[in-house]
């Protein structure tokens, strides 16, 4: 009850909130399908129509995916499901049931990979979801009914009949409440290696929802000064930073300082001078939306002459930050 003694409204986004809606009655509708493939390293595809938009309207649609145990025991190597995608968008980057199904006499329970994921915003105009899952090549035994990847995808929606809605006496329509502000999201990673001329890889994983809503994702990269003073004319630099799908985004960049030399000469670097900006506000929205959505892979390399004054043991010590901000109307 509210402070005045009146009953409060059910929480927004819950089925109970629909009970007093004008028009036809809302009911819960559930649909499921199998998602399966037979080969090592295979990708399973399945289509699932959550509702019929010609006859129904729907809201509060949620997707769950469960899989049977096959060769997911992880005893000797990485045995897992690489990803689950829904309508081309990354829904789960990795799923590891940590279970094996080689006992033919035992039951095969289902293990959850995705539970009640909201999908209203990614349903296509036909109310359909295209579901894709791929297993790692190490998953190579104990198939379930002949399939190394065997699962069930289920979507539940609150639906009501459009015909019944049209026949109802019209009710005054209230203006929709203002949209709730969507927060910015960010993620960071390091590109680090410890040998002269070494290279390293970094993977940034970030919820792509803000980008899908029309937001903008920007990347900033800084590097800690190590042996980049280049006093003898040989290149002591960051040879490159490359990004999958975009190629080289930093080339032959010279931060220009060596903290150890500066300290030996009695002129230690300040905190600000220890960091050098390699990239500022670089737009990576397109890469954030490219399959697998929400994942960006980077590789960085230093020249052979960078060989001293390591930062925490690393001759290449770069910090990467990606921030996604919502469009102005949702901020």
C-alpha cells in the first residue's frame, strides 16, 4: 500500500502491470524450438516466431536457451559453446555447461546458457528470432540424439488479440511516460608484453545495447612511457595498433620519453608525462555492432629497440577504454 492507504501500481515491466490495461486481456504465450547440429565445430540455426503480428500485439518477450550435456566436461581442453547470437546480435559470448553426457544410461538434464533475456527491442517485424549457436572444435564426443550441440530455445511473451482489442469500446489514451534515461557503458583492457619487439592482443567485451539504440562508442588508448626516447636515431616506437575489421589505427607512434633516463638525469617524469595518448575519441560504433556484437579485438606491437625501463615488467603497457553513450534523446 502507498502512504495514503491506496494500493500501489505493480512494478513496470512485470506482467501484473498489464492486468488493468484497457482493451483485450493480456495472456502469457510460450513458444519453443530445438537448436541442434551434428558436426565438430558446427553452427546451429533455428527460427522462432514469438507471436503473430498480423493478429496479435506483444510485450515483455523474454528468451531462454538451455542445452543438453555432450562433451562439455572441460577435462583436457576448452570445451564450450563459443557464442549464442539472436538476430545477428551477440546474446552470450561463451557458455560452458561443465558437464559430460557419455553415460548412455543416465538422463540428460538441460543446462542454462541464457535465462529470460529481454528481446522486445530485437524482434523483427514478423515477431521472429533467428537463433545461432556455435560449439568449440574441442567438443567432439558424446552427442545427444546424434547432435554435438543440442538445445532448446524458448521465448515467452505477454500477448493479446488485435481483433478483440479493436472491438473494445475506446478508452481515453494517456500520453506515454517519458523514456527512462539510458546510462552510458564502458569497458577497458590492456595490451601488454614484456620482450623487445613483442606484440600482444586484447579483447574488449561490452554490452552492445546502447550502440544498437543509436548510441556512439568511442575508444581511447594511452601507453605508459618505457623506452621510447629514440636518442640514437633508431626507432623506439609503437609500431602499430590494429583492430579487427578496421586494420591499423595507430602507426609508428613515438611517445618520446624514457622514465629511467629522465630519473637518472635528475628530471623524473610527472604522473601526466608517464602516459602518452595514442588514440583519442576514435569512433568504434561500427565495430561494436559488427558480429559478434559487443566484442572488439586489438593487437599492438613495439619496435625491437624498445628494450629497457619496463612498466610493471612490461615494455609495452597500453590501456584501452571504450565508452558507449546513448543518443541525446535517451541520455
